[in-house]
C-alpha cells in the first residue's frame, strides 16, 4: 500500500533515477532475508529454490524497480548480493 503522505522533490522531472541490475550469489546466501526486508523498492522476494546449504536465496520480483541504492549489498552479512548500476547514455544539452 502506498504511504498516505509522500513528499516528492520539486525538480523530480529533471532527476535521472539510477537503475540497477541485481546479482545474487545463491550459494553464499544464508536465508536471513535482510535484503528482502529492507529493499526500499520491494525488488526482492524469497525464492522457492534451495541452495546446497538448505537456505532459500532471494529472487528478483521486478528488476525495473531497482534504483541502484546498494542497500541490499550493504546489509548482506554474507556478501551474497550486489547491484550493477545501469550505464545510461548522457545526452548533449
Ligand atoms: S539496490 Fe536498492 S533498490 Fe535495488 S534491489 Fe538492492 S536494495 Fe533494492
Ligand atoms: S541478505 Fe544476503 S544472506 Fe541474507 S537473504 Fe539476502 S542474500 Fe541471503
């Protein structure tokens, strides 16, 4: 559910929102779900699959929502997830 009050920057139309590609190293994951719980964009969910240690690694719900904030990688205690920021072409002004 969307928050009731939400403040948007006044210059939002001039801001380029970064996008990220998520890399998950499934065998390192211990299933703590920190990355899932704290992703501000709801990009991740618990997957149905098991790794060899018997944990459920995260899965990407919709990568288009990733804003490349890097929080998932910062919080992961096993260094099992990180993002690659999408490179966009810079247009001339
Ligand atoms: S980089 Fe940020 S927005 Fe993207 S999946 Fe990780 S926590 Fe979510
Ligand atoms: S924070 Fe790391 S160890 Fe925890 S579920 Fe996410 S990828 Fe796995």
